[in-house]
């Protein structure tokens, strides 16, 4: 396994252990102070742990590379994992939202705001530390799985900060004689957080399906590849070029067909192989595993 691959696995494993710690802490603390919000935070963390374990398993399978059964590698497993993660998180949010709405309609829920504030403060600080560390380390690791883990911790940090603000508001309401209003704070926060969080699994689904369906890569990356192919076309006097590209996990797939015309100066096999090397060198700084197929033909029908 490469150094980059080893680093990605280590970061995912760190996310797993940190998530398990927060899940146990939150569920126990939430049940003790009767806070649905804290229990939801714990359940979210627990599901995140299970999904992180799935990510770690997927990562290790992907690193095995090509085989007779998987001649094109196993990189498509990563977007599939992201799709599963999005569906699981979305399901939890919908369920928690429905429970929160029911409690709002039945008078809310009283919680021990003092201990709830203490939990939210600890959780905000802890999640921020993990998110900052993963965010710093992921810059050197080209892995969408690690990026998804970092996104989860950033969302946990935002969630915990919002919960902290909500519980402080509930504590203020209790101490100023508005206990009945304070009882609505906990389920109201759950409902609000769930509505906000539903956007994240939607984005993950879109991202995952783009790669599973082998759609075009992100605009900036796609434009960089097109620019390289066109420059090679002009330099070597080809009549035209047809480009197909996609990105799956850390693999960049590029298939290009050059139309060789009457005025193309050199058609020797050695020159054509040099052109393949030229494209590979020009795209090497993208830090993706390049899967390059370059074909040359005088008949456009073979390229279209």
C-alpha cells in the first residue's frame, strides 16, 4: 500500500474511534438528562461510526487494485459507499424529524439544561478538534472517503454549536419563568437540525451517482483535461480529437481519439507512443491515478 493509501486508512480509522467515543458519550448523557437532541446526536454519531467502518472496508478493498475479476479496478466501490452513507443519514434525519414534530405537537420535552449545556460545550470543542485535524491532513490525501469523513465532523461541530446555543437559550427561559417555552427548545432543535442536515445526504447522493454513472468529471478538472488534449492536437497536426473522461474516486479515466489527417506530419508508432507519454506527463500533477486510452484513426466513424 502506498504512503498516501496508508495515510487515508489511518485517518478513516481515527474517525471511527472518535465517532464511537462520542456516540457512547452522547447516548448515555442524553438518556440521563432526557434530551432527545443529545440522543439524536449520539445516534447520528453511532450511524457515522458504522458507515466509517464500511468506508474503511471499502478503502481496503479498493487498494487491492485490478484482478481477473475486476480488470478495471475496484474504484467504483467508493461512490457506492457514499450512496449508502447518504441514504442512511437521510433516513435517520427523516425519522428524528417526525419524532420531533410529534413532541412539539404534544407540549415539548423538559430537560436538565445545566447538564445539557455542559455536554454541548464538550461536544463542540471535541468535534472541532477532530474536524480541524482531518481537514488539515486530508489535503495530502486524494480520497473522497476521507473528505466525506471530514465533512461529517464539520457538520457535527456545527450541530454541537447550535445545540449549545439552544440549551443556553432554554436555560435562560427557565430562569426567567418561561418553563413551558423552554420545553419546546429540545424538539425544536431536533427538527431544525434534521431539516438542515437533509441537504448533506442529498449532495452526497448526487456526488455518488455522478461517479457510479460515469458522468463527466467536475468542471475545473474536465476543462484541464480538454485543454491538454487540444494542445496536443495542435502541436502534432491532428485534424480533430474526441475526448471522453470521468472521475471515479482517485482514478481519472481519459479516453481520446485523434483524427489523423493528410497533413499530420509523422504517423510512426514511436511518435504515437511519445504522444501518449506527453499527455501522461502533462496530467501527472493532478495527483489522480490516470487511466489513459489514446487511439489514432483516419476514419471519424471509429471515434464518434
